[in-house]
């Protein structure tokens, strides 16, 4: 296991030096943020990020994400052009030693929450999701926290309209088409693709979601069997789906070499489809983080881990989910779990 930390590049208010000071941190998970989705990333920008990481003795082996253009998801006529750009990004990232790319195939919204600052009894705050509130929203007049700036409302409406005729099957076929083109490049240059599960793992606003459950994963692995076609095991996203047996999945998929990257965080259920994000500890929420970590170890998991979303604590007012303090605590807790489980198993 390699412990990593998400870093939003040179504009991140959390410096690489700060990240390096978190015990056990081997590298960062980052991306190029100043280039429109679908275009080729400049070698200079990639090299600058890599040089900064080198300077701070942090590896840059995981990229999250190389976003997938909506035209690829929609299967539009011009998708091959965007896929070729994607392949070029894979090659350029491999040149600087990147080993794993996290991406998702969620239409329009790559995560959804209804509140970014839900206050807990202890005064900390975190992201939360309330399904009733989502159902009450008119997607045509959408104003969701974290998304307000992403599209103009005309663009958003046009995009939602384009997805009207896309079924889950079609979206899945478009994913397979994309993978069949990029996986040979990954095999050639030694990069693993790690698809992030849908967050939350169910259809929203009539938009299809296709990476939500064990059945979806089996379909994905069967369609494109290469081991470069793997997953980002995100406990918080998958765990929002009450039917997902995370311990079973963590063991099964790590044993099969499919988990290239793990996002570990806890959530507390507050309704059938409702949850709020909590501290990483098992006792803080509804997911058995110890059990999941043990299942990863038992399955022989050797991939990258990062503490996923943290709360805002100690007066920090950070990018929602991505403050320093609670994620650093999460990393230390997870490092402790991994050490105890691995040493216990070797006794
Ligand atoms: Mn995640």
C-alpha cells in the first residue's frame, strides 16, 4: 500500500511541504487543472507538477482525474478525436512515471451533495446528501452547492437534454468503446485505469449511472478483461448504496488485482438514501473501515490509498471535503490500521 494525498496543484492552499510532513505520506494525487476537458495536457505543465513533487520528495504516480469529455460519454460522432487526446495524455503522463489514472464515467455531475457545510454536534462541518431535497429540485433550474460555476444554466439544460435518450445500456456501451481504445495504450506504457464509482450510486435527475454495484463491476470486467481496466474503490461512494457489501467487494476485487486505487472515508446514514460525511474512524460512522481495510490486506492489495473527504475541523474553512486537518488525521488512522493488520497477519 502506498499512502497518498490529493493535491490541487500550485494553487492549492495546502503546500507539498505541508503534505510531506504528514507521517507516512509517499506521494500526491494530482491533475492539470487549467486545461479544458478533452484537450491534450501540455508537457510543460505536467513537468512543472512533477518537478514540484520531486523537490518535496513526493511521488506523482496517481492522477485524479483525467476527465472524460461528455461527447465520449454521449457517444457522439466526434468522440474519436477526444479519445485520441485522452490516449496522448496517457502517454505523456507515463513519460513522467505516472502509474495510475483515476477517472469516472458519470454524466454531467461527478458527485452530488445537497449541503457542503452540515454542522455536527461537535461543531465540525462536512458534506451531506438528502435525497428528498434532490427529488424536489427542478434540474432545469439547478443550483447545487459546488456546481454553481461549472456550467451556465443554458449549457446545463442543453447537456441534460442530450442525455434524455441515453439509456444505462448505451452509456455502458460508450464506456466500453472508450476503454477498448485506451486500454491498449495503457498496456503499452504501463498505466492502470481506475474508474471511480458513481457518487451517489444511483440514477439522479434521470441521468443514468452505471458503476454502482458488484453487478456493474462484473459487467465492466467481463467487457474489458485487461488488468489495466481496474477500479478506484471509494468506500464513501459505494457505501452510500446500502446493498453494497464493501468487505466482500474489497477482498474479492483486490484478490483479482482490480483495485488500483482506494479512497477511504466513512459516512453516517441518516435515511434510506441520506448520509453525511464523518471522520474516518469506524466508530464515527456506518461503514466498517477496519473490516474494509482488513479485506483489502487479506486480498493482497498493493495499490495506492488516499484518505478521502475530511470534515472542516479546528476552525479550518477549506475547499469542501479537502481540508488539511481531518484528512491528515484520516491518513494517520489508516496508516495505523494497515500497519496493525499487516504485522498481525505476518505473525
Ligand atoms: Mn472518492
